[in-house]
């Protein structure tokens, strides 16, 4: 005769697994000070601007207030800043729709990484708006 675990034991195991699974969710594990990072986007130092873009990307949609400050960085003199600004806008997602015209313009950037990040951002923000992009001439596999 087979014996089955008692109901309290099964319940305890389920609770442990649920608790572990909750810790693996896609929500950010650290709180980002969006306002402080918006200020850092205005720095004269390219590394500070780059780091701010990365931090804002971590915040995802919560970084929506930074969108107006990220858009001008798509024309920054530093290609890494341009790429990370596009990446951050993509991580904001649908709340970054106002960046679509600037991201489309960034598709003409001479840096392949900036173009690729811009395409990915457009797809993340509005798949329909990105569907007619095709592959720009300066992006190859």
C-alpha cells in the first residue's frame, strides 16, 4: 500500500516553492533614484551619462519621467552614450512613445551598435511602429 504525504507537508512545500519563485520575478530588485539619474544625464562626463542610462534601464517603465532627458542623448558625441540612451528608452517600453521619432532618426547613426539598440528600442516601445523598418543598410548580420 502506497502512502501519500500529509496535507500539511504538501502545503508547506508549496509555500516554500512559491516564496522562492516570487524572488525570481522580473521586477527590479533594487530601487533606482530616477530623479538623481535624470540629473546625471546632464553631466559633462560621458561615463556619468552612460552610467545614468544603465541605471534608468534597470528601472524599466518606472524611468518614464526620464524619457525627455534621454531623447537628446541619442545625438550625444559619445557613441556609447547614444547606444545606452536607446537601450534605456527600450527598457522603459510603451511609456517612451514620444521617443519614436528620435529613435527613427538614430537609425541613420554611423555606429552599428547605436542603430541596433535603436531598432530594439523601437520594437520594445511599439512593435507596430517598428514593423515597417526593415534592416537599414548599415546593419548586417
